[in-house]
C-alpha cells in the first residue's frame, strides 16, 4: 500500500480534451495531489468513422488503468465529466481497491461517489444497462 496521496485521473466530457482541466490542475497539485488528465482517441480523430466509445474504453483501460494500477500499483481517484464517466467507469471495471486488496494486490480505484453517499442511487435515477455506445461525427 502506498503512503503517497492517490493520483487523480481527470476524464473530460465528449468532444473535449484534457486541456479543459488546465485551470483546475494547479489547485489539485497545490493540495498535494498528482494529476493525470486523460485524452480520448475519439476527440478530433483523423477518421471519425473509427471513433467509438468501445475504442475509447479499451484504450483507456490499457493505457491508463493497466499501466497505473496493475503495473505501477498506484491508488487513483477518478474525476469524470459527462461522457468521461462512461469511459472511466467501464475502463476501471475490476480495478477497485476492495477487489484488488482481497487478491493481495496493491493499488486501485478508491471509493466511488455512490459509496460515499451510502451506496444507493436516489429514487429519481433509474439504473439501466447500456446497450451500445458510439460517437457520431
């Protein structure tokens, strides 16, 4: 288990880039956190027909979560806006600290906001499974 503060991963919304976090980063870093703004292949791709949510999820899983959590054993906090929540949530599956700790592994995604507010969605949020996800351009 690491003694340093968790790394904050920042996921922008659709059609946005990690540059949108530039004004926020100094405040997080001043508070003692390292930051890692994430970019997506679907954000201004050379060929928009190849840009999909599934591709973004796969790339983020390998390039961010596997590298930082699996290989570097980092504790991370996910801060995601809009579409970033879809990508981050799917890419982070299986990297939660509770599961990893039970397997004797270090690092992982810290508590979710849902867990922080008691583990239940408010009644106005209906849980449904995503059937498909595709960006259009």
